[in-house]
């Protein structure tokens, strides 16, 4: 029986560290509010012009190097992102070309914050079916394209300008502060290899989606529901800025993540006591603390990094994996539970042995 083993991982964090205090220069917010309500202390932003693929390239190179895999061995790419470089083509092929891979199949998947878990299932299914042996699974995002801030606001954020923002702009930025303070840019990748024998690799997946309430977390405009798909009216209304009903999303995330974690453990005859580590999507530290309490998992088994990076959507779980792997926290055979929830709504859990 072939199993999908995570053989190496890598990540890329962009250069511009932005503290909560810096955001308070361009909207009515504070370090205390953001820390207390979300757990975020800093996030990193790309320079203007850097794309999701640009971040994914070094992350993937590091993953290949740590796995001891040459680019020509890769036989499948799965790229999870909700912030692609272009409407089309997808990022998978762009990454394939930039890494100098053979012309292998490349999937682009859009399950937002659950994207990496969906990607792992695709990789595992290809391994089990004998369709691929060495797969690059990437989660990467450049959220700063969603931040509808003026050049003046960006200059204030960077500390280049001291003068206060014009009142209208300050008000506009404040209206969407519940959203913009949460997110950061980042990329992470893993190399999945076909592995013979039990005791290591992906054990099980449990994925779900329910689109009934998609509009509680979505980008309302700039899509092919409109003809043309983008126009001045949409831009003027700000329809390119995501809508997020924070309290609803918070409730759904805590409920679904708890349920799916319990269900995957139960159907594998496992308990939380069998887990070495739990890596949860990093959307809000309070969501994860709630899930941790509901599952009864001790602090030492739960790793957070939202304080450093904010929510990096498809990148959060592989970023956590990469940090833990490099810190020696995932040994051969260690059982790790990955849990995510995201727009769609989508959610899922994956059990992996290191
Ligand atoms: N700074 C200061 N005040 C803020 C703020 C900010 N960045 N964002 C919102 N507020 C204010 C609100 O305007 C509101 O003010 P009011 O009481 O005067 O009306 C107050 O804080 C409480 O707002 P509320 O939305 O109830 O706060 P909350 O505790 O629910 O926290 C979120 C808001 C967005 C942090 C929280 O709901 C959340 O994290 N939800 C899940 C989001 C998520 O996971 N998204 C990604 C999904 S994968």
C-alpha cells in the first residue's frame, strides 16, 4: 500500500513587517484591540508588484531541497490560493515554469483557508491511485492586493509620512478594519512522496463544503456574474473588497472545526491523547483556543503563529508544518492533526504521521 509522506517543507515570508501600531496610523484601531480580539501582533506584506507565485517559488525550492528531491522528479503540482497572479491562467503552471519542472499536470484549487487540506487530499489520492509519486503542494497568498488603501495610506503605513490621513479616507479604512487587520502575505510548500509501508504518511482526510452561506465571506464583485466582469461602477462601490460577517464566521469556524476534528479521530479509533501535535488554520487565536478547549487538548500540543504572520489563508497550515518540522517537533511516525475552516464555506481535517 502506498502512502503520501510529507518528505520536506519550505516557506517564504515577505520582507515588510507591519506592526498593529502602524495600522493605527491609517484607521481607527489599536494594538490592544487587535491583539485581544484576534491574537495578531504583526504581519508581513510584500512589496508592490510581488505576486503569489513570486512567494511560492522560494518556498517550493526550499521544500524540494529539504526533501532531497530534484525539480525533474516532481510529477504533479497542486497550488492552493485565493489570490492568484492572474484571473487566468492559474498559478500552478506559472510555478512549474519558474521552477523548471517537466510539463507535468498542475492543479489550481480555490478552497481559501481550507485549500491546503484539499490539496493534500488530491496529492494523497494521486499517490494511492499510482498516478503520481512526487508532488508539490503549495499554499500561498498575497492579500495586500485586497487592501484598498491609497498611496498616501501605504506611505503612512511604512512610516514615510507623518501627516494624518484625510477624514474621508480614514473613515473608509475604518469601515473595513475588522477585515484588513487580520491578513498577511506568505507562502509555504510541501513535497509529498509515495511511501511504501504503514506507520508514516497521510492517514485520513475529512473534507466538507457548504455554499449556502457563501456571501458571509466573499468578494462580492469582479466576477463573471457581471458583464463585463469588472467595471467602474463596481470599483466605485468597492465591490472588489471582501465582505466578512465576522461573528458569523467565528461561530461557524469554531463549530465546524471542532466537529470535523472529533469526527476524523472517532472514525480512526483515535483520541486526542494519540496526537503529538494539532496544527489549526490561523484566522483568529480565539477561534483556535475555543476549538482546543472543546477538544480538550493540552497547550503543549497546539502550535500558533498567527501573532507573527496574521491570517495567510492557504499558507497557514503548511507554514505551521514547516516551522514545526524545522524545529524538530514532527518526528517519524508522530501523529499530527491538521484542521481548517474557510470561505465557501469549506472545512476539513487531515491526520498525518510524520
Ligand atoms: N479595531 C478596532 N475596533 C474594531 C476593529 C478593529 N480592527 N474591528 C472591529 N472593531 C469594532 C467594531 O466596529 C465593533 O464596534 P462597536 O461595538 O462600536 O460596534 C466592535 O469592535 C466589536 O465588533 P465585532 O465585530 O463584534 O468584534 P468581534 O469580537 O467579533 O471581532 C473579528 C471581529 C473579525 C476579529 C472576529 O469576528 C473574527 O475573527 N471573526 C472570524 C473572522 C475569520 O476567521 N475570517 C477568516 C475566515 S477563514
